[in-house]
C-alpha cells in the first residue's frame, strides 16, 4: 500500500466510498471493526493522518493546520482515483478534520458521521495546555505526553479488556514526539465550527459515548441540534472511543445511516 503525500491510505472493497479519520494519538487501526461491518458493500478508506500510523512522522518543528491536514486527505484521495462524493467518518480529531473537509471541499462530502467530537474550538486555557503537552513530548518523549490521557479514553467496562488496553497503549506510545507536537499545535489553533453547523446540508450522524469526559454528551447533543439534517445517538458503556468500545452498536448505527445516504 503506497504512502500518498503526507497521508497513508488503506483501501478495502468496492462501492461508494466511506472515509475513516482517526482520533489523536491513534491511527487507522482503530477502525478494524468497521471494515467487517461495511467493507462488503462499500469502498472503505482508512486514512493515517499526517504524522500518524504509517504516514511519515512530522519533522522537527513542522507546522500543520487542521485545514492543511484536510487538504492533504483530499489530495491523497484524489491521487488514489477516489473523486466521488464520499461519506466521512471522523472521531474527535478526525471530526475536526472532517469539518474542514466539508468547509473547504464541499463537493467531496455526501455525508458526515461525527463521533466523540465537537464543533467548539479550544478555550485559551485548553490551547495553552496543548502547547505544554507539545513541549513535554519534545523534551521527555511521547509516553510522558500521552499517559495522562489514557484513563479518559475508555469506559471502566472497556478497561477490563486486555486486548483493547494493550492495543491502545502500544498505539499511543508508537507516535513520534514531533507528530504529537504537530497535532497539539494544530488542534490548539483550530477554528470554531459552531456558527457553520446550520449550513451543513448533508445527512449527518452524531454519536456520543455516555461516559465520554473529553467530549461530554451535552456538548455533542448541542452540536447535533445545530445541524439541520442530523440524528443523534448516545451509546452506553462507552467513553471517548465508541467505535472500538461498542463496535456492535456503533456499526449498526453506521449501517442504518449509510443505507439512507
Ligand atoms: C482525540 O481523541 O482526537 C482528541 O481527544 C481530540 C482533542 O484532544 O481535542
């Protein structure tokens, strides 16, 4: 599978494209359970965003904005011969990228699935905190920067799964410190999308995890209410990684949604 531009794309199946955008600090392997659910009817495109997974790591002091990341995704899709309208599925940071793809490349977006993500920009203190995490990654390494986040990612029931916790620890630890810093600065500087929500005209599925403390249910509900053509679901026994923690429920919502788009 080729590295395309700054992203790495894994493409499975044929049919109308469904593009999956992972959260921070993860990679495309977070969507394994979704391949089996929709890969027989759709062209599933799993993206490693710049700096993550098999995409080349960020170089020292490299700066990306979320809108540049969105442009890289679209360029990579185009270079792979995918230029049809696609459904974009974004988790958290992947959702921020999906918003930018909708804003900058609207003709590409047939539908949006926004999971565990928000339209709000960072508060000044949250942005400041990210800059500290970026500096920590560069000074002390990835583990020091990502460890405090670990507890918040999974609901207590999900933390019982050794398979899941080991995968998560390894995936997070594998990210290059430059990429951690790059993503932190990109997210800190991202735009607020709240005022854009009422202009999103494509069918949108919004999925929250009941125990998600990173993007709480009320924040996601308010976002869904702002999008004219959105449906909103809360998944029980899930924190911030709903597609991995509750793949059965998530996949059923996804399957029901893609049939209608
Ligand atoms: C993510 O899961 O991508 C992050 O929690 C996003 C963020 O830190 O805002």
